[in-house]
C-alpha cells in the first residue's frame, strides 16, 4: 500500500511573517490527517517552517537544490544547506524551472542524484505542455523526462523518491486534467519506472498529480488507483483550502 502524500508548493510566495501565520493556521487543521503532509516553501522560510512544524505531522521541503556540494555556483543553494535548516523534501524539475530557468532532463538528474546523496527526498516533476499533448506526444515526453531524471539512481534509492505528474497546461490555469486523464498518464509513468526498475519497485513508488488541484476536485483525483497524492500550488497558500485537499 502506498501512503498518500499531499504536498504544497508555495512557489515564490510568503515572507517569513506570512509563512508563520499560514503554518500556525494549518497545523491544527491537518493534525489528524491520514495522508502525509509536506509544505515546500521558499528558501528564506525553510528554517522558520521547520521550527514551527517540529513535532507535528507536517514535513518541510525546498523548491530546488544545487547539483554540486559547494563552490562557485552563484545563486544556488546546496543540499547540505537545506538539510541544515530542516528541509526533508525538495522539488526538482518543476515545469516553471524547466520553462523559465533552463532546467533540462540532465540538470534534473544531477539535482536528483545530489538530493539523494544528502538524504533529501526528491519530488521530481514531469509533464507535457499543451502543444505536446495536442500533438499526441504526452507519453514520449513523460517517458523521456522520467528516464532522464533517474539515470544512475538505484532501485533502493527510489524508495525515497516521489514523482509529481504535472501537465503544464493545468498549472495555475484552473484547467485540471480529468481524473481519468491524470490516472492514465500516471499509470503510464509507472510502467516506464517498471521498465527501468521492475514492477515491484514501480508499485511502491508514489506518484502525485499536480495542476489546479483544489478542495473540489481532490477527492475524485485521489479516488483513481494510480494517483497517490497531489502537488498543490495556489490552493496550498490558504490553510483552509490546503487542509481540505489534505483531507480529501
Ligand atoms: P496550481 O495548483 O496553482 O495549478 O500549481 C500546481 C503546481 O505547479 C504545483 O507544483
């Protein structure tokens, strides 16, 4: 049985002050959740978030990690630095990073390897654009992204990995993939993982859906057999909405 995991991706939102109020509001609302709860927050808020959630059922994550240990990488944050301030998870290869900041399958792989080296749990994002979906390329794209992300990573390491399937056309647009569409692609991604690592490993891997997931569509998405959780953007910025998704 795969334990469902609902993760918030705050993106570039919330100062430390705003993060503090949001987390304090969220804590009691999700305290009895059955799903695992993660919030991925801006670098500047990680330490405070970790402090505020210590001893609770909320884990904290970052939104990216450097592929190198240390050195001349201006603007990057290392895995060791993230661990030091209390991050447990890290989002890697989000479509916003792929589209606006030059992230490639290769850099996603390097960052994933690095996260695992420091026992940070990667949430690796894959997903097609609208043009790719309409061109019938969804499977080709998610296969390439999945195989690319896990080069050199062992089956044992995969136990600490989550994949987030986020169709780019559904992110922040209010357009959700139908539950069936989301499940179909996630099932396909699982078959790609099975091709790489075997069925037993693929069956253990948790794969989330992300893209305009909110309190009104979470239950239907989570009812699908291959969907093991959600990566939530907009709806993770309001405690009431996020807690409703967590308790879909
Ligand atoms: P929205 O939930 O705002 O569509 O964002 C999804 C997302 O990108 C999560 O990583």
